[in-house]
């Protein structure tokens, strides 16, 4: 069974109505990320149907995406409203944070995520303060309920290391679309964090840090993802479940070239599947 540590199945269904049938036919287990209650509920329904049918499992996850504050500001109409919106507090997101806590307390979450920091653009950097506060709230919920954390980090690795003590206490910290260098990955592991590093389309696009990290980091800490539908392969409009086999073969080729474990697709699939289920099955 193949495994995808980070995807958005409901968003993919909106673009490709046959997506869930494709996932089942390919036997891909996935961690399903949602940032609102409606999408989370649909993921739960899909997960229940998969269990009933004996299909590959789907693990519902929930968090407020770090880009959300900037998107909320962008939706405002007038300059005055936009200026007011830039002064945000955790209270502006209380309903969603309460939902996160409720889902965690009731055992309905496989992981808290994706959460983290996005400083990629000026618009996102303007919301850094509220991103800090929202991440702290997500981290507290994950710690309180002993849940894995799935992290989105863009141009913000420096934001992670101050949280070393808390991250060490988590059952796992999964870095979706790992953005860092091999040295940063090894630094997290040396600090005692049970960190996992996920690779997707970036290795196919020959992103330097992604390729170097996929080569160097320990096989027992590696995962694969599509981020469907948001990280398409070149020439595609969106990513889909079928991309996972392409990513797997590319990651295995990278590992093989350096003589590292996981140098054959079947071997790497077994390794990454083991890592995937070691993170998510404990929460079920």
C-alpha cells in the first residue's frame, strides 16, 4: 500500500470528481488536511466509507493554515477595512480553534495540521505576529492530546528552532514538503525531535535542498506526499494521487545514486509506509 502524508482530498474532488475512486484503485493511504469544519466532516465521511469497504485508509487532520490570516485580509473590500483586518488576534479565530480542540478531545484527529509559518511573500510576512499566536495554539492542542503535528514552513525555518523543547514532547513532527537543508534536518534530529521529512513534486523539479535532503536524511525519517491538488507536476493543472508513484520512483532513484537505503521503489515504499503508519495509527 502506498502512502501520502499530506493531501487535501476534498479540494482535489472539486477539481477531479473521480479522485476518491482513483485513490482507492491505487491503494493509497493518506493524511487528509482540512482547515474548516465542512471539509473535515467530508474527510471523516470518506474515512468511514473506506473502512466499511476495506479500502486504503484516510486519516482526517485539522488546523488553521498559516496563510489563512493573509487570505482573510485580501477578502476585505475597503482600505479602512483592510487596515483594521491587519490587526488580528487569536480571538478572530476562536471558533476554529475551539473546533480544533473539540476534535482533538473527542479523538477524531489523526494529527494537528497543517500548521506553521509562511513568510514567502510580503502579504504573508505582514501576518507573522498572528501566525506566531496561531502556531502556539496549535502546538498546545497537539501537546495536550499527544497528537502528531504536520508542519507547513516556507522561508521560515528560523521560526522552528525556538520551539525545540515543545516539539521534542510530541509523538512526531512532520515537515510537509520539507523546505530545509540536510544540516537543518539533522539538527532537528540531534535535538531529540522525532522529525519526519516529506518529499513531493520539489524533487521532480530539482529543487536543490529537496534533492540533497532526500539523498542524505535517514530512510526511517522520510515520507512522501502529493499535496494534492496544490503541487502539480510540470505541465499539469493540479496534482493527483497518480503522481505519488512518479514521486516514489524519483525519490528511490535519488537514494540509489548515493547508495542509501530505499534505493529501489518497492523498498522505499515499504520504508515510507512504515513511517506513515507509525505516525498516524497511534492516534486511531
